[in-house]
């Protein structure tokens, strides 16, 4: 079973993959445990459990395409990200 980057399951737009790699690792482990309990093929259990994540990634790919195609470009998104980084990474003076 492929998980994380090896499975191509990186989130579009932000290209973050740590959270999805962790989550998918857990799903893979659960599928292995379940196949012993239920006698079902591990691959089909794993693929079934991936479906919600694949739907989200598919939706975000569409948003990414829309951002690329829009007249506004990536500016609104870039500004929001810049503000978020500033708020979370700036060391506060005491
Ligand atoms: C510069 C950069 C910044 C990033 N920033 C973020 C971020 O801020 N937030 C975020 O969520 N994601 C970020 N990502 C993406 C994130 O790092 C990956 O999506 C995530 O680490 C994927 O986890 P993984 O376990 O699938 O793969 P990896 O973390 O790449 O782990 C795979 C491991 O397998 C090892 N390996 C490879 N081949 C073999 C082999 N043949 N035998 C044994 N071992 C092997 C590798 O050395 C590695 O340790 C960033 C990526 C990069 C490159």
C-alpha cells in the first residue's frame, strides 16, 4: 500500500502533505487490522477508506484550477497566507 507523497496524496494549493501522510498511514494500518477481522481484501478496504480524502483533494484541485484561471490570480490567496504566516511566526515583543 502506498501512503503519503508516494501515493501522490499531497494537498493542492498549499502543497502540504504531513497531515495527509499521517492520516493515510492510520487508514492503511486500520485496513490491515480489519482485513484479519473481516477476511476482506486489504486493498479494497484501503481504497474504500481513501475515498473521502480523494474527494477533498479532487475538490481542491478544482479550486486551484479556478484560482489559476481567475483574473484575480493568486494574489488574494497569497495575501491571506502572508498574513497567516506573519500572525503565527512573528516573535511577539514582551
Ligand atoms: C521544502 C519542503 C517544505 C515542506 N513544507 C511542508 C509544510 O510546511 N507542511 C506540510 O504539511 N508539508 C510540507 N511539505 C511536504 C511534506 O514534507 C511531505 O508531504 C511529507 O513529509 C510526506 O510524508 P511521507 O511520509 O509520505 O514522505 P517522506 O517524509 O518523504 O518520508 C519518506 C522517507 O522514506 C525514506 N526513503 C526513501 N526511499 C527509501 C528506500 N528505498 N529505503 C528506505 N527509506 C527510503 C526517505 O529518506 C524518507 O525519510 C514540505 C516538503 C518540502 C520538500
